[in-house]
């Protein structure tokens, strides 16, 4: 078991090692849609690549989610398999967002033996997410275009 400081240091080392293994600029928050972002997540049980839609207006949030949902077959057939779509995902702080994600179970940020596996998972799935967004971003961004 790690102390809080040790765990924070290990996580910092993890992210530095990831950046060194895959030195590129990821889209992440630069989607050109307010409160629509791509995220990496890792803990001691899983790694995830996420699309979070956190728009304050629930109707707008749901429209963006429905646009992603309307592209689900294309997204899964051409880009990423085994995605989870959740229109009303509740965060630990009680905030409701919409989330689409893919995860790899059975890995741990605390075990360096898993790091390369997690790095590869992150790179493959975030790259696929960005390629999908590059191709379909105009449709997703345009709220006037029907789902």
C-alpha cells in the first residue's frame, strides 16, 4: 500500500512515462465544442479512454450524445470496439454528464509491469477516437443538423 504522496508521485511518473512513450499533442479538450472532451483515466483496476459531454444545458448535452449514438455502428465498426454509451452518467460529485468510453480491465497504475500495456491501450484508442472525430466532428458540432 502506498501513502498518498507515494501514490501521487507514482501517478506523475506514469503520466511522464506515457508522454515520453507517445510524445504527441492529443486533442483532449480542444474539440471546439464547449464541455465536450476526450480523456484518459487509469486507476488500480482499469484504464479508460473517455468522451465526456458535460454541457450545463441538459438538452444540448443530450443532443451531442444522440449524435454520437447515431454514429455508434460506424464508430464501433471502423474505429473502436466494445464501447459503452451512457446518456446519464453520474459523477462522484453528483453531476450528471453523458459519457462514451472503452476500458481495459485488469491493469493497475500502481504496477509498472502494466504501464506499457496501458500506454498502448491509451494510444490505440485515443488515436481512433481522434480519427473518428476528425472525420465526423463537423456533424457532431452542428446542432442544427438532425440526428
